[in-house]
């Protein structure tokens, strides 16, 4: 029996797969992770591997609550932010519900909503859930806190939910965050993956109304945060203030990288994040394929509906110089 089912969402971060395929080192500019993360010692006690994790993650949630001045029952955790997007959607959008998204944006919102059986709404006024990525992926643009609060007022007046994905906000401008806003119509998603450059750990967390959070925690697969991820997170939350140095580094490198890209005839959209959306004026898929021959991966933005754009992460100066040299060869 044929079952109509949506396709997977295209993602960046394919450095490991490319390395296994070619047996060559690659520079992965398609993965937008912190190029200057805090460094600290951490370990996972081998004895903890002989036990199931505490499925309530009490110790971890207590630390998150202390860090963000929230109550424990307002916090959920998951195996990466995408698991939380999936579970949230299954809870909030099951049945005959409608969702709203800003395009171009992260594809997992629409996929998760569709998997839950929801359909697109004409506007946020008619949506049961409105997804906003702040700062946005792939553009890097950020809404101010006041702008987001205005959106929240609009959404709540219609009885809907605002899902604010702040996965990159710690590397952009945390003053614009809604993480400390308590509102029955708001859910805020966060991630350690990008901020601490640990995509292999898979750890996401979120804040919301206790009733919504309880439903998410019930729907989440048991023990989805493994012992290694939990051990890392317990240390990482103690180093959140060190991300200010990361933001300074990223802003400086982003300005340099943007100027170099413009100098070779490409065009960068202004960004507040640790990545740049670049208009290349040519077929992005062809350009991305050519860059692979230099051992460089970029995010082809065709899947975002931007067939002449690529997204590139801000990395270290040496790595950014290698990218510019390769791009120069490809576009001239």
C-alpha cells in the first residue's frame, strides 16, 4: 500500500559523511557552529553507563533553572533541538491544526508540523502555532526582543502559540531572547550544539508553560538524553558567561569575511549570527560541487528556495582565508 509521506529536510553539516566518502580532510562551512567555543574539562563517569539516565533529568533541569531563572516544571530537554521540534509539534499540532512559518527558514518546522497532520495558515492570526527562528536560519537576521513581544501579543490574542527557536541567539545577541518571558502562549527552544560546537552530543532544551512542557516530556521518548550528553551539558551550563568572548570573535570575523566576499563580487546579507547568506549570482549547486573539489563544504540554499545562494559558517581567520581563495578560483 502506497503511503503519502513528505521527504526528509536537507541539512548542512555533512563533513563526517564527506570525510568517510573521500578519506580526505574537509572544511565544513555548512555546519554553523561556534568557531571559538569555551574550553573546559568534562568527563562522563563510566559507572553512569551501567544505569539508565534519570528520565526526569532532575539535576540537569535544576542547573538550567538556576542559569535562566526558570522553574523546573517549565523546562524540557531532548536529543537535540530537532527532537523537541518534533515532539512539540506532535503535542501542539495534532488534529486539525494550522501552522505559520516565515520563509526562507529552517525546514524542520514545516516537516514536523506536516508529520503532526497540520496544514499551513494564511497568517499568524489564523495559526495555532507560529514558528519563528531568531536569529533566522539561513539569513542571520534577528528580531529584537520588543519585536518578538509584539508578535507574541498578536499570536496570544488569537489563542495561538509562538514557537521561538533561539538556537543561535547565544552567538548573536542574548539580550533579545525571550527565555525569561513566562507566557502560556510562548515556547522558547535552545540548543548547546551550536554555542559549544558539539553537534555530536545532541542536546536541546526549551522553556514553556508547565502544562505544555509536561505533555512534551510525556511524548518525548524515555531516556532520550544519553549519559554523555548529560555529563557535557552539566558542565557547559556553568560556562555560559564565557560565550561573550565567542560573540566578539564571531562579529569580528564575520565583518572580515563579509568584506572579502563582497570584494570578489559576491553579496552578503547583513547577519547577526555566526553564518552568512551569500548571493553568488550563479547556480549554487554547481558552485557547491566545485568547492567540494577544494575540500570545502558550504550549504547550498536551493532547498530554502534560494537557488543562487549559499550559506557559510564564520570560522577561524585561517579557515576563512582558505574559503576565500577557493571561492575566488571558482567565481573568476
